[in-house]
C-alpha cells in the first residue's frame, strides 16, 4: 500500500484548521486575520466552515492513510477554497488588509493545491483497490 504523503499533509492541515474553528472559532478567526469580535451570524458561519473543513480534511486524510485515490478529495478541498474566495471577493472592499492577505491569499493557495492534487496521475496501487 503506497502512502500518499501530499494528501496526508493537505488533509492534516485542513482537518486541523477545521477542528480549530470548532474548538475556538474566535481565536481561529483572529489567526485568519480578523482582530475584531465577530457577530453571531459570523460565528455561525465560522463553525460551519469548521465542520466543512474537518470533514473534507478528515476524508482526504483517511483516503491517504488507506491508500485510496485522493484526487476527488483534493478537488473537494480546492472547491471549498474556491467558494471561500468567490464569497470573499464580494466583500473584498470591506476587509482589512490582514484579512485579504491571509484569508483570500490562503484560499488562492488552497485552490492551487486542490487543483494540483486533483490533476495528478492516479497511483496504480490505489486504482487497483477501488
């Protein structure tokens, strides 16, 4: 069984980010560039994002550890970041510089990693296990 190290790293990062938003959404929000206290609806969205990221990251991590094809989970991960970027562009002018650099910049990097992972050649061993 071949271990997909890239999926292991990407899945671990997304899973850890998601869990951090579930455990302490206010602190996680500050790490992503927002120093202000978020409104109740924002806290709801932060927790929703935490569940989403923990789920996608956990499933990417699980596929990597089991030697399964991870390309679909990379695509889901990049798609989640694309949705974040698209939503962020609509409020770009209202965001602080730190939010634009960290939040939107992170989304751009996530899209790139997701696209790269989704477009990789399948591992011949994982294709046989499907």
